[in-house]
């Protein structure tokens, strides 16, 4: 802090009013500048043993940093060897590569390195069966409440935990997308049990947030399935409210090759999140907790909320911007009291002090408060993290937090916000396309040759070598800039209120590419109109809802079927403006990204090839890695499944996506879509008729085969509450009905 200037070398006379003012003003400035309050208590539970968990253990577990004071960090995992060291939480060292810009991280830009060292406060190891307690974990106490609790339940409620964090405030899945459903089922079972025992806290406490660092793959869909499947027969509602969240993009590019060590190659430039229920209070609470988990006070980044209530730039109506402004004007911000810098704090306190002393000199009072009261000091974000818990806020803040905007009413479960995460997840397109480009020229199982001596790397670099192939850029451009745009434009027209575009507003992944595509006339709206496929989807929906009017056959205009078979309708060459140029830019950008160039390809080495004379080895793709299990079933298959619901001709309109999925599923030994040779003209059922579709996140795996069924599914509560049953039960027990 800057040294305060001293202009009067003579000691002040306390009896003189001006010296009283100066003394009081100086004390107020010092209090505001030098007396920060300690951070508020927060308990974060990380579930899963991924690289993201390791990274957060090192960063959030570093107690030498003041921002981590009062932050209890727990880990629940099956990887006891990875997160326990002789029975104690393992210390993690993270080496972070800091780029000049997270938006453009090129090789020629300067970088620096930071080191984070930290450990979680406690580790809980659950087995394959939640009822089995691992012998490598914590010992239960004799507390009656802890008897019969699984390790995961203890990690959530804090009973018998070796920390003083109490009930977890936020539960974060740091895991591959393919693990979402299995972990959500564990969480649902644990939460139902804890709720029945009254161990989650009372209804007047803030909601417990459950979410993921990567909301792709239909995360809210999986939550509906998990909590429905585990719901006890007599359950209707939660004693304490819950909230769901999902980040649009995984915030870290990290890799751990050794227990206790993890490398952080870069951070994603934007932090965009879907949150439900969609209201100001939940967004405020989520901002408070996630800002701390994601170290936003250190990185200078901020959360952006997705969905109908998002800012106009993200396709919403600006509700969140109005909320932020209103909360700031009332002394609050999302999740906490507004943070002011020391200089601003000092000036505001000085003004308040001057006013009070002037009133004292005049013998007046202000607002019924004695003028002799000392000046109030301003609270900061750190000092009062949840001022709403201290009492009823004043209007208009009370009105803001209790009333809902039209956008929140239109989508109370933020289904469109989560769809934005699912349908704009770049990895689910990049990874499969690069895999096909890298291994597609090999044998039937993808086997290729590689010479480490000549190439100077033990395995092909996934981006630097794989994305450099022209086919990678061509496939990515055709799918991400064409076929996927057909789907999201048509789906948004059918699901979103007219005038909103929360899904298409975030097309293309990062903002630079999105602006460039819009400038070229390649937005989803442009592609949907040029292809005619948005019109196809609208006509198909009309016919499914209202049927075909018998008079249509006598009309002079073409029928729906005739319009769809028109040669000008569908995916065809030339739809994407400057497609060849975009493909080259895509390959070059990915292969020269300094955050990505260290990532190696997921390979299995043929042991018999290691003894070759020139050092050449044989490699085949490792189909058990998340590059396959996440991005095929829970990425491209969703796009194809939705296209099928919309009535697209998949062979015509989604041919490149089909090509990639068919190639990958052949290497995996699966059938997520019908093989080309076995299609037999089964038009429109390529996804729904596949034998392994249940292993995907395509809507057909959920029993959904139409847009109307998708709408009904999205109305289900994500945490298994049965609101209609509750209302019907109250009605049944009412005095009026009892008289009938």
C-alpha cells in the first residue's frame, strides 16, 4: 500500500474540530486500507481422480496463499494410490505455463512458469459398491450419526471427516464425460440417504451446488436419469434446496504422468456456466462459490451465465446484466458485497465521515441516527461473503431476488443453457476428426507406423502432428462449421422462445473463430437458411403436431415431402463460404497452439514391433481413452441423434459426421450408428436402430424419438422432485376435495 502523505509536521490539537476531522478521516482510511477480513469459510468436494482434480489439489490446497484461507478441500475418489500417501492426503506440485494471452497462445508469444504446491484437507476412497468401506480410508467415529454412512456420504455431510468443513457447499465432478452418469448415480444415492436422515442442513440454508467442470454430453440429462433411478418410493422434495451447474469448457489443459505431479499447460480463456434453477439467488450463490474454486480473484476472469437470462451478446435478454447492476447499486454483487479497491473505499468512507462531522457541528441528525455515531466502514467481498444470510435484504434487492424475469420463467431448469454446453463443446468435434486423420490411413484397426528416431517424439503429437494433416482441418470445418450448424439452428428455433438464440450465439467455440465465421456469412442461421434444413425441421414438426391436412393434396403448392426432396434442400458442396481456406486455417491454428503442442496421441504400441532395425514401431489407437469414450458416444452421437429427431436425411445432411463415427466405432468394436453396408434404406433410423445406442448420450438412448418427447423430458426435475405429486397430494387432503 502507498504511504499516506503527511503535510502537518506539528502534532494536532485534539480539541480543535478540524483536527478531529483529520484524525478520524486518517483512521478511517487506515481501517479501510489495512484491515482486510479473512476469507469466508467454504467447503469444496471434488469427486473423481482426473487430472483436473490433481490440478485443483495443488492450487486450492496451497494454504500459503491468503485466498485459500478458510477453504476446506475434500477429494472423493477410487484412486487411493493417487491421492493418499501413507494414509495421508498426497501433496501435489503443479507447474503452470502462463501464456501472454489465453485467447491466442502461439509459440512465438512469451511465456512464464508458476509452481503451485498443495494438498486436500481430507481424502475419501469409495469402492465399487458404496456400501463397502475401503480399509485405506478414514476410520469412522462412534458418533451415532456416522453409523451406516458410506465414504461418499461422509465426504458430503462432513461427519467423521478429519477437517472442520461441515457439510459441503459445492460438489464438483472433475472427471471424463463418460463418467458423469455413474458418479451422478452415486451422488444421488448418497444425497437421498443423507436427506432422509436430516444430515444435509435445513431448508433456509443456501442450496448445495452439484456440478461439473465440463458440462458436455447432456449433463442435466444425466442428472435427471440418475436422480430418477435412485429416488426412494415416498420421496417428493428435498429438505434443503439443491442447484446444478456445468461449465461450457473445461477450464484447464493439464496432464499428470506421476502421482504428486501435474502440468498445467494453459487455461481456457472464458468461464461460461449453466446454472439451475434459473433465478438471481442461485446465480449469486454459484458465482460466490465458483469464483473461489476457479481463482477468479487471482486470474482476473469472471463467470458468464448461459441461457435465456444471459447477456444479449450470449443470446439472452440481458437479465444477468441487469441483476449485476442492481446488486452493485444496492451494495451487493453476485454472491457477495461489492468489492471496492482500497482507494475507492477510503474516498467513500471519507465522504461519509465528512458528512457526519458536518452534521455534528450543525447539531443535526441524519435519518434518525445519532450524529455522534462513528462512520461506518465498508464491507468487502472477503469480509462478508453472504450478506443475504444476515437478514432480509432491503428493496429493491429483495424484489430482485424473489421475483423472476420472463426468461427465467420460460426456462426455469436452464435446459437451453445446458444444451448450449452440450452442442458447443469443441473437443467433441476436434478429437474424433483428428483421430480419423491420424489413424485413418492405417489398417482396419487403425494401425500405423511411427519412427521415434526420425520424428523426435516417442509417439505422434496429437495436435502438432495429427491436426497438421489436411484431412483433420477438412473434417472439422465440414462438421463444426456445417453439419453441426444445421442441427443447432433448427433445434433452437423449435425449443427457444422467438427472438432468443442462446445456443447459436456461442457457435464455433472461441470468440475469435465465431466472429470470423459470422463475418464470412457462415453463422448457424446462415447455414440453416442456405441448406433449407431449418425449414425441413419446422415442417416436420408441424406435421407431427397437427398432421397433414387432407386439402394439402389438392393444393397447387408442393407437399412437405416434395419440398424436402428438392435438389436445393440439404447439405451440398459450396454451402460453407471459403471452406477450403477455413480448413487450412484450422489445421495450422491447432498444430501451432503452444498450449496443445505437448499433448501426445492416445496410442497402444505393438510390442512385437519394438525390435525393428530402423526403430520403426507400430501403433494403434487406444480406444479406451476419453478421446473415444467421451467424444464419440457423448459428442458426435448426440448431434446425429438430434438430427434424426429433426427429420434430417443423415446420409445426405450429416455425411461427414456419419463417416467419422462409423470409422471410430469400427476401431472400438461398437455400433452406435448403423454401418453403411447394413443401412438397407432404413432412412431416419440410423441412430435409433443401432444396437449400442444405449451406451451413448443420444436422445434415442433416453427413449426420446421426437421433438415433442424431448420437450417433455426437459420438463422433468433434474433432482427427482415430483412437484405435480406434491400438489396433487395437497389437493387430495384439502377441505374442498374432501367434501366431494
